[in-house]
C-alpha cells in the first residue's frame, strides 16, 4: 500500500507559495523555452489559477475574499510584468482567464465545504 501524505495547512501553504512562484517563473520565461501546456493558453491560465485557488483555500481557510481578490491582483501583476519584457505581451484576456480559474476554485471550495458540513437530522 502506498502512503499518501496528509495535506496539512502548513503543507498547503508551502505548496501554494511554490506554485505561485512557479506560475510567475513560467509566465515570465521567454516563449522559446518549452513549457508544460494544456494546448490552449487560456486553459493554462485557468488551470494555474484554479490550482492556486484550491491550494490557497486549503492553506488560508479563513481568508476567503482577500485570498481570491489577491490572486486576481497577482494575475494582473503578472500581466503588467509580461508587458515589461521584450518577448511577452500583456493580454487582459489572460487576466480574465485567471479570474475564471479563481472562480472555479471558489466554487469547488464552496462545494466541498457544503458537502462536508454536518447536517441536522429532522
């Protein structure tokens, strides 16, 4: 049997910040470098920010809206930084895709909390 490590809040925080750094590095790398991809740029953005949202939701469970808004601001910062490079360009549709990823994470977080909440019996 394979032992699966439990994702404690501390481990989620470490994964969240590692993932956030990885998203930043991949976003600012020259496009000549082969990068992991889903095959569609906007799906890459949605997936990356959905993962950040899920990890952030687990790592900072009581932060809610500040976390979600912070992730969208992080996506905006990445777009601004890309616009400053000579080899990337800022695309505000990428920020929209980031926001959809964060929204998907919010919906998943809500669903998990709803399904795991204790129910009252009548």
